[in-house]
C-alpha cells in the first residue's frame, strides 16, 4: 500500500521560509517521480513542483519558480520542498503526491499525472 506522510507545515511571516518533507513507503521510491500539489480555499489545485524519478530534472509552477526547491532523498525515501521568500498567496494545504507511471520518461507536468496523495499539511503565511 502506498503511503505518503507530509510534515513541516505551519505558520510563518511573509518573507520567511519553511521546509516540507514527505516520507514515502509501500512502493519502490527510486522508480517514481514525485510532486507537491497545493490547494488554497476557493482556488483550484496547483502543481507547484515535480521531480523526475531519477532526480535529474525538476519542474516548477511560475508562481513559485525561483523561491521553492524540490529534492528527492532516495536513501531516506523522502521528498522535500524548501520554500523561501514566502508570500501570503502561498497559504494552502500542501500535498505530497506520487506519479501514476513508473519511470516516466519526462518530468510530470500535470496534476493528473499523480494518483497517490498524502493527507496534506497546512502552510499559512501571514502578511
């Protein structure tokens, strides 16, 4: 059974930083791309970052590019999201997600590419 458990959310002031972590189990972690998806109240879900199964390539949404960094630690079975220069508009529930396809040739770019999600962690950025 695929399990994804997020941690690291919280309340931070604008301009601050947070680091989200997701511990994965139940599947060969090294063979799957991973992503972080967020959803704010009243807004559509957004794929903010994704990393290819082998860690060689990453994608970011325009809204976070240059501020967020996704990384994959195969030894620890974790995927992390370092969030810097946070803005109030980054406030959302952040979900860790696993690609539906094993060893996808390209880095996933669509929410639909992911079919397993964690329970989410709340990030709140105050102005």
